[in-house]
C-alpha cells in the first residue's frame, strides 16, 4: 500500500498503459490536425494581405441558411457557431473521459492539472485587466488570453521534432481540456445576450432527451443526429453561444463500456468526429478568422494599444507564469515528487507552450468586441502572442530535446514486437 502511494505521488511519471494508448491515439490525430490548422492560418494571412483580399472578405461575408428559422448566417459565423460546435463536442468527450477514466477521475490525480489550468486562466485574465486598467483600455477582452490551443501546440512540437515523453504530452492535453471547459463556461456566462428563455428551455429539453436515450442504451445515428441539430439550433436561437450545445452533448455521451461492448458511444463518436474536427472544422474556422492585416502600422498597434498589448502579455507571460506557478505550488502542497528523469525546467517550457491560444482565443475575441477594428486588433494580438509563445517554448524545450528523445525511445521500445512497450512488461 505504501509503495502504491509513493507511485501515485510521482508527477509526470510513466502513464498506465491503457491511458497512454488512449492519449497517443488522441494526440496523433490532433498533431496532424494542428499541421493542417497551421497551413490554414498561414493561408488566411497570405490571402487577406494579398491583392485578392477583397475576394477573401466577400467569401467570408456570404450569407446562407434558413432565414425563416433565424439561421441565415455568414460563412464566418457558420464556421464559428457551426463547425466549432463539433470541436467542442469532441472537447466535451475528452473532458468526460478524463473525469471517468483519466487524470481527473480522483482528487489525487486531478489536483495538479486542474490547479495549473485554473492559474493558467486566471493569471492571463488578471494581467490583461491590469494592463488595460493602467493604460485606460477596454476590459472587454479579459477572457481572450485564457485558452490553450492543443492542436497548434502539438503542431509546433511536430515542426520542431521535439520528442516529448507521453506524460508531458498528456499533462498538456489535460491542461487544454480543462481550459476548454473554462472557455465554454466563460462564453456561456459572460457572452450570452438577449436570452430567449423559450428556445433555451427547448434546448435543455432536447439535452434531457439525449441523456435518456443514452441512459436506456438506444442506438442509431438517426436518433442522435437530428436531435443534435435541433439542440444546436435552439441553443443558437436562445442567445447562448451554440458551441455550448456541443460540450453538453459530449459530456452526456456514455464513456464506460458495457459488458461485451467493443467501444462506448463516446469512443465511437470521438473516433468518427475527431479527424473531421481536427482536419476540417478547426482549420476552416481559422481560414475565415485569422485573415487580418499584418502591415507594419497594424503590428505596431498590437504593442501600443492597451487591449492587444494585454492579450499578448496575457498569452506570453500570463500563461507561462500561471501554469508553472500553479503546477509548482500544487505539487508542493500535495507533496508530489517530480519524475526524477525530468526537471522543473521541463514544466516551465510546457507552460510557455500553453501560451499558444489560437482557436478559442480568436472565437472569444470576436465575441468580446463589437467594433470591427477592435476585433482585428485582438486577432492580430492573438497571432503575435501565439508566435512569441511558440518561439519561447521552442527555445526552452529544444535545449532538453536529447533528454526527451532518450525517454521517448525507452517508452516506445518493443523488442518482442507484441504491441506493448517493454517498459510496461518489466513493471508488471
């Protein structure tokens, strides 16, 4: 029993094999999706700053949909309110998995990533408010620098060829999952306006039906897809951001397998939707959200206007300080022992990587400001802050890449080719 307690107290130690396998599968898809996201973001910037920028704006502002239902939206809004719902649905499934079988299932394992994520959201928001308070700017964008973009972060790691051990990647994934939950709560509470209580009641009723179908083990996409579309439409009409519907359905989906079941409904939906979310939904959102002017005067305003400066400082300094300080203090409070193969410098590098806040930060930026110029300044600040955070993380993590490569190779070595790394068989 004492040995088990010591093993549980090791922070960033070897993950249990089933959890490592699940994390590796999820991160593999997110890494590929992150590279597609990176290409989409670059394409948006090039297109929006090219002689064909007018075409970009016309396509982005084209409206289509069902006008009678209040769903006549622009391409930009369909990607933000529609496609990102799929992203948040997958995020909801990830959160449910973490709560049921992952790092968040017990207080002992949840306290570190939760405290780190909460501090990683609170410190950037506080730094933004301090910056705009001192300089006399608008406080509306306080939530912009709060979220970490896991796909973009993993794309940076892939480009740098950084061999982070599975435990560090899993910790980053858990941070991002808790960040996503925090972001959707902020969106639901602070960026909902003109509430239509009848539509909201209808959306809640639809979610109750969704829950009952899951509870009674009802199968068949023909039940869930139409119901999900109705819930999404009602949530949109209610004044609550439509992506809340995605998270809610993800949290409702059953995660544990029944006896004799090859996969739970959550696993099945995640398997189907994660590639679409990572490879299409998020990149398309980025394509029509990241197209901002990158002229010298525009970039200069990022560092001279209080709102975009607050976003940059929040992402670069706030995220790094918040995640690292939260992790360090939580580890000291719980008496967790850092994996002896790693150092606190590795956690600091990971904290810097968490400052890449692309997708959700762009979404909140569009919701926080009504002035188109302020929205553009905020988007430019998100891009600049994310690039600086990525460069800082590259320097910090790159110095330790030889250590990461050695640990990663030891984790993946499978000399008997049975599909299970040897390190797990030696410990069994």
